[in-house]
C-alpha cells in the first residue's frame, strides 16, 4: 500500500519523512502514530470529546493525528506536538458537532482497532470513508436517501429498489433512476476530487471517463423520452 497517497507527487511522498523528523531516524507513518498516540489521549483527557464517547473521540483524534503526520513540515517553525494538537482538536470537534446536530456519522460503521499490523490500511480506509460520507451528505435529500439506502452507508443492510420505492412513494424504475442520478452527481469532477485522490483515481483520464459516463446517461434519458 502506498502510505503517502495524499501527496500529489510521488517524489514528494518519498522524501517527506526525512524532512518531518530531521533529528531522528526516518519514521514510518505507523511508527509515528504509535509514538504520538499519547497526544490524542492527552487532548481527550484535558478537553473531553463533547457529545461523543471516549472511544469515538479517540477514533476521530487518531484520524487528526494521521493527517498531522502526513502534513507536518518543520520548515514552518511549529513543533510537531503543536501542529498535531490543532489537527486532533479539529477532527474531534467536527465529530462532536455532527453528533450534536444529529447527522449520521457513517464512518462509525468502520471500527479502528489499536494497534494492529494493518493499522495504516485501516486509517487509510477511514479517511476514504470519511471523504465519501462528506460527499454523500451534500447530495439532495432524495438522492442521498437512495444512495445511503442502496449501499448500506448508514451501517444497516442495503435496501432493495422496491423497499426504497415504497418508502419514497415512487416506482421501482424511478428509484433506479434516482440511484443513477446520485452516482452521476457524486462522480462529477467538480465534486469528487478529494475522494479520487484517496483512491488513486485522480488522473485526467479518470475525470474524462466520469464525464463521458454522465454524458452517456443523459443521452440515454433523452432517447427514452
């Protein structure tokens, strides 16, 4: 697994660790996570997790720590602990705010064990799921309900087209069209760049394919009319 997929250039990814901790031997992301995990616990013990439990705050805080490790640049003049503290606070605050607003945090369906050999892959998956949930939350209400229901993004079993049709008061075929519309909305380059970066689908050819797919869907709809 490429541990540095968030970096836009592979050359930057290969050289970033030597810059991050110049006074030490280069650290892998996993080693840096283990070494600085106490910062997450310290933050929660000192400031709490707000409306979420300790374990949920711990999961959110570790995602913040992961981001801090990937983004830290000593040349900016900040100590790593200061930089990481801000990132940890931001992710925990976001999680608590969403909980207070009653927003479904689909990322809760992805547990993060600590510490396991595949930690980095799990954290990578958590970031991908978080980006997906942020994107899906921007869908219009009916499209969001169809996409969440069809793919079980709320942690429940996927719904059939018939089940969603009965819930929304529309036909089986209309639900299928809403699903297609929701996926077309999500794949559009203007909205999907963050998620595509995380899953290595951020090349120009990927965007051209997405636009071509959406154009084909529109042509198909026009022919049916």
